[in-house]
């Protein structure tokens, strides 16, 4: 008969083996998250497309996973693999391996023809290509679907250069003001706008129709872009005309005089109760501990059979 001490020893041995194997596997997968596939397997686009390559290299797509800004923000969140789905090319969520750093040519031009350049590189010029990554409310995609541009089947590349991500230039003209790109299509509006107080103050189309207000640099942080429904809102007007609006509490006071009660100022959400949607990095030690518990349970159950098996091996010798 197997003793209780022998059963405990067998269970502990199985636990150590299971925990060790799990720890090695989990650590290896975590290290592979920042290791790209063999660079030699990537297409050499630079040789034939130097101008496009240069504009891509200096743009957000060409630096999506290597820029200091991304690396700093990514590190603050614990280097979650979810970010690499859009910030690299060909990221495999099951292995943590990606095909190439940054959003490279293959991210939009795929599958790559085997006989290229005899056969052109494919590309889906519709908005569907962009919204694979620019899909959240932070990027204004839901608002974009409300715009007149979207209703007229305009695509992102009508205004944005897909390689540099800058605004497109106008043929034969240097784009000094983003509003010039609007006027290139909306040619009937300058006649009345040029004599307005807005024009005299240097306020262009984008300040009101992209909700930039008087500070275009307010969208310089990560994952923020101007509102793409192109419909001015009261909040946009208030950014410049606050001194002409009702003072805080004036409207509420008028309503209270009529017997109703409202809050004079909106309640701002604080830090309490906030729920983060950012996944926390999982330690391999956690997986190893779980595997160790399973090993202990398996050892306790399989101990008698293992004792008999070992006894038979000893007897056969």
C-alpha cells in the first residue's frame, strides 16, 4: 500500500514539473510579443517606390510601433498585445508574433502578388481599409458616417494621403491652410465667407466644421482626431464666443424662478468608479501557480497507479 507521505511526494513532483513547463512556455510567449518575423521575408518596396517610402517613413504609419510617443504610452499600459494589432503589421494574437514593425506596405497592399511588379499590388481604396484600425469613437468613425462626405461615397484618401497621412495637396498649389482643401470642392462658399468677421479674424472652415475651435493643436494627443461629421456645434462656438454666452448658472437660475430645480453646473466625473478597458499584463508566475495546483491534484489521484508502475519497473530489472 502506498503511504500518505509517498502520495504527497508524488503530487509535489508532478506539481513542480507542471509549473516549470508552464512557466517556460508563458515566458517564451511573452518575449515573442516584441520580436518581428524574419525581415528578409518582407517585400523590398523602397527600391522602386522611393518617394512613397520616404513619405511613409516620416509619417505616423511608418512610426506606429517605433516612435518614442507610442513606446512611452504602450509601456505605461503594461505593453498589452492588443495595441500591436493596429500598430504593427500581421500581428498574431495567439503567438504574439508580428510580420513587420509599424503599419507597412503589406498592411494595405495585400495579398502581395507572386509576380509583382508584373502584376500590380492590390489595394482596397474604400473606407473599409482604414476603419480596420481607425474604428473606435475616439477616431470619429461613427460621426464620419453622419457626414455629407460619407453619404456621397467619398473615402478617407480623398482628403488624406495614405502614405504620409497628411492632407492632400492641391495640384499646382501649395496647401498653406487646411481650409484651402475644403474650398477646392466647395467653390461657392468663399464669395460670402471672405467678407465675414470670421475671415477677418483668420477663422477658416476647419476651425468650425472640424470642431478645432481656436486651438488646432488641441488634438495633438494620441487617439484624438477632429470631429469628422463636419457639422458645427454650440460647443465649438463657445470656444471663441464664451464671453458672449450666458454666464454659468444664469439659465438655471431663470428656470428655478419658474419653480423648477436644476443643477447650475454639470457634474464632472472624477476618478472614483472609473473602469479601465486597458488589459493588464498577465504574469507567467500566475500560470505556473495554477499549473502547480493542478499537478498536486493529479499527483494525489494518480499516486497509487504510479507507485504500482514504478514497482513493476523495479521488479523487471
